[in-house]
C-alpha cells in the first residue's frame, strides 16, 4: 500500500495519484522511479503525457458528476416550487395556491362612523352678552353644552368656558339630541338650571322638544337654536 503524504489515505500498489485528494504519490514500489516533475495540463509537453491523461480523466469525471448534481438539484427545486395547482410567488420561493388566490375575498370598504353627520345640521347662537353672534355648530346626534375640563376629561360640543365669566354654566350642563327631523333638549343636573323659551326650569333628564328659533338659557348664557337648512 502507498500512503498519501497529504491526506494519509492508503492507496493500492502502483497508484500514481491519491484516490482521495488526487495528490502525486511519492512512495512507489521497488524498481520504479518517482518523477520529479508534477503533472501538467498541457498534453503536448514532452515526457508528461503519462501524467496528463489520468488527471484530465479525473477532471472530466468530476465535471460530469458536478453537472449531474446541479441538474438534479435544479429539478428538485423546480418540482417544489411548481407544484400542481400552485402559482409561484414574486420571490420564486413560496408557492401560492391558484385556488386560494382566485377565491380570496376583496377587502371590505371602510364604513363611516354611524354617529357622525356629513355636516352641521343645527347651531346655537349667543344672542345676549359680550359674545353676541358667536355660533356653535352641531354635527353629532348628541351634543353636550357645558364648560371644558381637561383634568376631568370633559370637552363639550358647545364649550361656554370663555363666554361664561361668572361660571354659572356647569361642566356638564345640558344635552341636545337629534333624532331624524326632531330635536330634544334635557338638563343634566346642572347647578343653575336650563330654561326653554323662558318657561319653567327643566327637571334633570326631562327631555323637551326643541324647535327652530327656540331660546335656550343655561345659567346666565342666552342662546338661540336654529336648524341648518341643507
């Protein structure tokens, strides 16, 4: 046996190249002389033809094995990606079932909030005091009258904080409700009361019908109610 000096592989007697790494085997049987020059790729070089043929054969065999392996790997990847009834994604890696892509429902359109209106449907106008003519547009089905309080999280639709110098309007004073073509007003338990057309003070939670042109008094602030014509 001849041992390869590079990879220590045992090769049969008479071998000129290692079966494992292809290195030249320097040890040889008695009566033979180890060539001092290595193999060359040039087959026409004198004295080297007996080295070129085995090396060329090895390279040819290695190239065939490599080409076969690459072809086989390509076929496997192709069969995985192009499975029956599947469609390749843009990246070419994830198969997309054609039936799932065709049957996928279209995204539902966004829905508008049911409580909001397309625009203001009514308004309250201050008609006495230093803020005469100031308007508050009502766009929701429920609009609150009061004074804002950031700490308490109170932000009324009709904020009279800057118009009520004596703070006679409660934080949560009154509420106007819109139902179809009808409007209603109710007191929310305010300290100084809510009055409709200078009549009796409204009881808390007692809803009263509200019409275009009605006067609403909250605390000491005088308001006029108007329906916005569309």
